[in-house]
C-alpha cells in the first residue's frame, strides 16, 4: 500500500491541487459573490473540472509517463509565472510613465502613492473624515435599515485612479451635493446611479453635476448616486428623497455592472419591499443619525479590516492568481439577470415620474467587453 502511494504521489498531489482550485472557484463564485458572477466563473469551473479529469487519468499512467507529465506541468507553470511577472512589470512601468506625464502636464499635482488605508489613518485624526464604500456587502437578512447614501455633512475620502485621491463633502443626507440644494422645492435635474453617477475618483470640477452646470449656471441639480448601488437601490433613493420635491428631469446613469448589482439586490428583504409593496418607505430622511452611526460602525468593525487585509495580500495574491495574464485571456460573458424585475423597476419609476410630470433620460455606458466584442446591446430593449 505504501509503495503504491509512493508511486502515485504525484497523481495524488495533482488531484488534491485540482480539487482545491475547484473549491476556491466555488467559494468565490457562490459564497463571496452569491452566484451573481457565474458568467465570469463558468470558465474557471470548466478549467477546474478538466484538471480533475486529467489528474485522475494520471493514476493510470506508467511511472515514466508520469515523470514526463510532471515535466510538462512544471514547464507550463514556470512559463505562466514568467509571463505574469513580465506583465506586472510592464504594468508598473506603464503606470509610472503615466504618472510622469501627468505630473509634467499638471506641475502643481504630486502623485499620491499611499494606500487608501494609509491616507485614512493619516487624515482621520485631523478632521471629520469618512470613507466611500459599498455598504450592501455588509448587510444581511437581519439588517433593519438599508442605507442608500453616506454619512451626513462629512468629508469623504473616495479613490485614486489619476495619481490623486478624490474627496467630497456630503450634504445633510450623505450624498455628494452642496447642502443648500435641499432648500429648493423645485429642481431641474435629479441624478441616480452607482459609482458612475457618484463620479468615482474625480474632484468636484470634473463631476457630471459641474459639467451640466457649465451649460447653465442656474441649473438646480440633485445627485442621489452612491457607490455599489443597483437599479432597486436607485429607484428606492429616488422614491425616498424626492417625494416632496418637483423636478423636470430624472437622469438615470446605467453601467453594465448594474445588472450584476440587480442580482444581488433582488433577494434583499428590505429592497424587495420597494418593488412588491405600494408606497413602501424606510423614512430615511428621518433616520440620518442612525445612518451615520451605522456607517461609522461598518467602517471601524468591517471596512478598515478589509483594507488592511487587502493591503497585506494584494500584490502577492495577484501574482499567485495570475491576475494580469487572466485579464488577457478570460472572457466576461453576458450577465444573466432578472429581466422581469428590471421591467418592474422601470415601470414603477415610469408611473412615479408620470404622476409628477418628470422626463426620464437613461444614459447607458458600455463596458470594456461590450466595446471590444462590439456586441449589440440587447439589454437596451428593457429600458422603458
């Protein structure tokens, strides 16, 4: 028996590694993302199953053939990691060159290489500082309040894509607006959306609101967008916060990951009530103190720990998982989403806007894969 195990030791190792890969794919696909990214992980399921089949077949290989197989596997892995190392080095070089050009063009800007965690820890002691993050990943069935915005009247640290961290000051309800906008009964435009609508990683002068105001300085624009929100949250925010306002236009900023967000939102106990119950409301305007306290708790108990863990493992983890190489060869397929739910959301929005005589404008921004594959946007037919 022991001799047999020694002869098949490599086959056993192959099989264990293949099963571990499959387990990890399942963990990421079904537990971390709740099955909402199966269009991405299906290719990894296929690869994992193929590896299991091959590793099982090696039990029937002769010793000499197993050695040759080990040589092929080792050579392949070494080649893959060499390519990954080159890609990561090339990416780092490109980023440094980009920052140099950026600094040359904007001489008054210093490139900030700190992590988000480092920035927060350094600046939080000097002023009232909060963080922009996706709240809903921390909510479960026991959540009593589903938050749609951020902390009120607070400076928010957002993100860094251009060599600098973007910040903004929130209004009385935690959104990215000048607070006095709420004093207006009549509005020209209300904007809803996710990080696209929240203008991720850009400062005030480059936001959608400011660009629209350049067209007309008298425009009264209210932005109800927040990071990580999807169609149900967007509808809920519109319903919660403009019920006592009059507005001419609703601009709905839609990005492909909103279909993914829809899948995550459709099972939330609170959000479902906005769709299934007539005139359901959490009365969020009256609960901002509770919202602020909840956000502080989430940051201190969950989000900061996540940032710390991410900082420690990001570079090594990205290399081990061949992140750069996979980004070249993996395919992000069509997202399977609940068409009927999306129709219901838009129908409820349409009913609400028609009562208030509001014009709806949907702005759809294709993602990289849609542009690269030049796919026809079948999803458009579900818009109003």
